[in-house]
């Protein structure tokens, strides 16, 4: 087994036709990644689940079986039927339509929190790694303080102060996970910064910022993508938890966490009302976790055989 | 005025002195070789001249480019000097190129670090540079990633990056050490040609006397962070005054095959280069030198001995001195002496 910590070793190990006579380089690299991808069940399963979720969310803007907000009291709490495949809730709204529409909120929540965590955490980690010394200490210890504060509690406090909304809750979750991104970025950036090609780039006069952007970032992108997809699943769980507590997405907007929350009151009439969104949440989290693991198998040079 | 003038350059790591009082001047077109074993301070000297030392290392003295001292500059000013006035070629072509960047784009990067030009212009110039470093199909090879090139090709890419902005000084740190023997000569010839064409000064760092003797008119021998001998290359090699230089010369004699013997014997200098900070006080070589006396506990000044400079209390008298410490030994002895 070869443990190549640096991307060069991994690139050399990759079975690519030698010499410049081969196929265009970019294609070669992608085809290697694709070959690995086909042998990674987690990537395939996770990728499929995530793709279905994203498609569902997009589809919901143009089509759902019924209006997810359409109230029909005369058919409230009807179980599954041919007209309503997953039944109806206490207001007679179609559960399947609400599930499909709920995917929007889930994706939105993940995107917002990952973007906030990444857009602040990645630059913070990069600068900490490059500058070192006191600035490094200051950034990382500030991160520790943020990380030490319970994320959900922060989100609940913010929601209570600013009023319940998906965005506010997700900003809180995003901030809570800034240190995670900062740490992962700093660790891998340190390894790249000590490499010869960074020294060479400095030797031909690249400024520190350009070195980070053009040399360090592309070389740690794979690790960050993996981290983002794992954080996505954490964000989804946090969002559904807040919605369940009534502190996230306000009704009547369809969201999975909120659907479970309201279904509690009707467990005697139709227990499946809580089960459907539960399955959806479970699959979404599983999907993003598998995708993250799969991406790591494919992209992380350290796990390559 | 010299292109590059290094004055009493000293590099310290905490209390340990890594490079001690190195000075040299370079005029345009001049070539200086720096010779020494690993750990003698050659690379640290080069990095200090470029202003690229790790933060834990401190450089004092002066590195004058024209009348400006690089060591006194801000990082921003140094970025202008690096690549623009001074460029560096590194030892390991395998790791000195960014694996995620096509080589053409990487050369264009080096150009755009100093010259205002569009992407297309930079790409065009990168292709021209690849042609100058003898790529047969530069337009297509510019699109390769480093891992698709051989070691020699990569080192030529490094060379193209070094000359991208017409530097006045090129520092080459063991540029051929990582290459196949067959490619080394070709690489050196190319480097000599480019340096001449650019009228740039060259600092060539190597442990290989043969490389330096073929390329440089002046040579500086380093040991333990000190310059122990320096002068005209032919004169130094013809009559080494410092026992260490003599030892190096004896070891490189092994390159030629002795046809009378059935086994190739490798001469060497007894002992090892001590770790940084554990060199003996005074002359750093005295723990390995068979001419050492009590007097050697004081570092000798570098002064004229014969036709060049040496720093030794007991300099060798001539080329055929019987005192050369490196008598031929068989490799088995080498392994044993390495254990102590």
C-alpha cells in the first residue's frame, strides 16, 4: 500500500499513459476519477439519493401532485389512497406533495449553512495556515470558542430573538460550523504550503494571496468538497430539528421537520404522517453522508490504494 | 556595480549558526559554483539570497541588488525582486511544479507575476519559452500536466519559468541531481546556453565537482556553513588548499572506472557532516580532518593561499600532497564507519 500524502505521489501512481503524447490531460484526470467512482458503491448510492432530492426540489417549483398548501378539510387525515398516495394531513393537504416541496427547504438549509461555514471558514483557515504565529493562534482559538458553543442552542436563541425563519436558523448553524471548515482547511493548507511548488511559486514572485488562491486552494479542493458534503447532512439534521421545535421554517410552508412536529398530535389517527417525513430525512442525511464518504474514496489521495 | 553582491550573509536557527559570513559578488554573465556536501549550508544560502527562508531562520548581513538590500525590504518589495531580478531553479522537478496546473499555464503564471499582459499573450509567451527550452512540440506540451512529463522535461519547464521575466541572476540549486545521468549533460548545456543568451549571472549549487568545473569560472567550497575555499575553478581544482576540498576532489575521482580492478571502489571522506548546531567550535571540519591541531579550535580567517583563498591553518602545499585524507576504501568499511 502506498501512502502518498502529497497529490504528486497520487498523480504519479495514477495509471496514465506516459509522455505528452497521451489524451488531453484534463480528460485523463477525469477519466481516472470516473473509473474510481464506478467502483465506489457509497458514491453511487449517495450521489443517486442526492440527485433525486435535488431533482425533487427543482420539480416542486413547477409541479407537485397537488398544491402542497391546498387545504381540503373534507378529506383531512385520510390514509393512503390512489388519489393521495401517502394520504393527507390534518388539513387535508396531500402528504406526497408536501414531501416533494419540503425538499426545497432541506436543500436551501444545507446550501445556506455550508456556504456560510465555507465562505468564512476556508479563508480563515488559509490565512491562519499562511501567516502562522499570533494571527494563526487568534483565528484558531476564536474558532474553538465558537465551536464550544452548542450550535442548536445558538440557533434557538437567534430564532427566538429575530423570529423563526429558515434563513436565520441556518445562518446560526453555518456560523457554528465555521471552525470545522477552518480547521480542515488550515491542516491541509499547511501541508501544501510546505511543498516545493509553493516555494517555487514564491521564488518566481507570486504574492502570498495569489499563492493561496492559485496553488493551495486547487490542491485542497477535494478535501473541502468532501467536508462540504458531510456538513450538508449535519445542517439538514439541525434544520429539521429546529423545524420540529417550531423554531425554523414557519408554517404553512412545507418542511420535513415541521411535518414530523405536527404529526405528533395525530399519531393516534395516522402514525404514518410522522413516518414519511422521517424516512425522507433519514434518506437525505444518509445520501449526503454516503456522497461524502464516496467522494473521499475517489478524491482523497491518502485513501487510494 | 555588481548585479548581486552578498555581504557577510549569516543565517541562524535559534542559537545555532547555519551559514556563517558568506560573501560574494556577481557581475552580469558571471557564473559562480557553490560546492559542498548536504548540510553544508548551500541551499540555505540560496534561499537566504532569495529571501525565502523559513520563518524560524534569521538572516543577517546584506544581499545587495544594485544598491538595494533585499534583507531590508518588505515582503511586497521582495516579490518584485523574485522572478523579476532573481530567479531560482530547484532540485526536485518532481515536486516543484504544481500538480493541478498545466505546465503552460504555470509558466504563464510566472510571466504574469511580473508583467502586465493578457492571458492569451502570457500563454503565447509560455509556448515560446517551452520552445526555447527545447520542447519539440511546445503548443501541445504546454497542455500537459507535470505528471505526464519526464524529470528532464519538468526541469526544463522550471528553467523556462526561471527565465520567463529576464532575471539578472539565476540561482540553480542542484538542478541536475535528481535527473538521470544521461540527461544531466544535456540539461547543463541548455542552462549554459540560456544563461549566456540572457546575459544573466548564474549561481550553480552542486555537490558534484564535475558539474561545477564544467559550468563555472569561479567556485566556492562550503563546509559547516563556512566558505572554506574559493577562487578560480581551474586553480582551486588544480591545487586545493583546504583538506576538505582535497577530500571532495578525491571522492569525485571515483567517477572514472578503474579498469585494473574487479570491484569498483568508492573513496570517501571519513566521518559524516555533523547535524546543524553540533559542528565543533573553530574550524567546522576539524573533527574529520587528519591535519587538525589544537590551533584549529579557532576558526581560521579566509585568506590568500597561493593563487586563491582558503580558510585553513594548515593548508595543503600542492596538488599531489600525500596528506589528502581520503584514501580509497571499500564500501563495506564505509558502512561500518557510518555506524559510529
